[in-house]
């Protein structure tokens, strides 16, 4: 039986990935810096699942975690809002750099069969559409500088391994703007989770900027599906994970505002960020990847989950 280590198993993507891998009959070792109570549920009591606490900034712990596993899905990251990344970049950059370096090196030393690295849309410079092979011709956006660079360095490390050791047993996935019902709904939450929280609790639904920027959103469940696909198809070229379709922030706000019967307030004193960020999905589509969770359905799932948390 193939044994898969999933880092960030308590996170928004990790939870979906654990469930998918178990459903496919893999043995799953989940690890995270925090334990999620969902793993106390009876369906996780079987012999095919093991949760282990793990701080990936500790290299020795990473070596222990990769022991006796065949595959590593490196999904763990440091949650960071654009505001935090701009004002307190070292809280994000240094630990993220260290955990990516530690896990990749531990996987190499442990001679795992396959390694999947979860990168980000932030590695790209602002453009109408992001194509995978253009990434090394440009620099990450100034609006996403630290997150973009630290993720790109993780990609570069794997490229270094290929050049130095001849290792080609890895995949790189670059998700667009991830959202989902397992977000933390705190200060570091994603755009959609933040709007849902405001819609539920505030008199007005306040939106940063004028709401005109266009973004590419992908549900965490679909990101998990793309990660699993990249391993099962042994994809060795970077692939984007997104919808390929743009949606304005104001259109998302409208869905949330309509649900809660709230008016929208646009705070134009706040920056809009990049005007447009879309993924070119040609390569991922060629491997059979197509998102299954449409945006409106996904937002409604986030709303339902958040309202459940308030009970």
C-alpha cells in the first residue's frame, strides 16, 4: 500500500486531500503544527490514517516524518494576508523558506518515490494571463513580493536537485486564489472568507478598493484534486490550478451581500492590488484537470460552514 505524507493536514487544502487519499485506498500520514478535532472522528480511527504533530521548521522532525513513506505532498504554509506580508514580511518569509527547504531535503535524503510541492499564483508578475513557462522571465508582483519569492525559491530548490542530483521525481502545482469552508475566518483569511464574515456580522459589507480587480478563484477541494492528479499522472512540468475564468471582487461581494441582505460599501482609500490575475489552464486541462466546484456553489458552502461555526 502506498504511504503518503500530507503536510498541512489541518489546513484548508490538507483536510480535503486527506479525505481524497483515504477514499482512494492510500495510507495517509497527516502532519501539522496544530491538531484538528475532525481527526478524532470515527472515520479516521482505521489503520490507514495516522496524525503526527510536526513543526516543519525543525529539520530533524522532517526527517522523522518522511521515514517509511513513499510520497510527500508539501502543502503546509504560513498563513499571511497581504497586509501582514507587507508590514511583517519576516513572520512569513523566513519560516516558509525554512519549512520548504527542510521538507524537500528530507524527502531527498529519505529517497521518497515522489514529491509534490504546492506553490502559488504569486510567483507570477502581473499579467492578463499567467502561463507556466513564463515564470522565470519576470519577477513576482510587488503586491505579492515576499509570498511570491519564497514560493518561487521552493521551486528553484527542486530545479537545483534535478541539476545536481538528477532527481526528476517531483511535481509543482501553482494554485490561483484558494478559498473554502475550512478557512480560519480571522485576520489572515482569504478574500471570500473575509467577505462572508463581514456579511454575517457587519451592518455594511465593506470591500477593499473599488471592487473592480479581476481574480481567478479555485476551491480548496479542487486544489487537493489537482495535487493528487499531479502525483498519479507523474507530471514533471509545473501546472496551474485555477478556473481560467476571471471574476470581479465586486461580483463576489454581490453574492455574499444578496445572501445576507446587506448593502456594499467600497473603501477606495484601500488599494485595489493588481488589476487582473488569471491562470492559463491549457496545460492542466491537457492532463484532464477541470475544477468541479463552481464559484457560486463554493461561496455558498463557505457561508454554510461559517454559519455553522457561529451556532
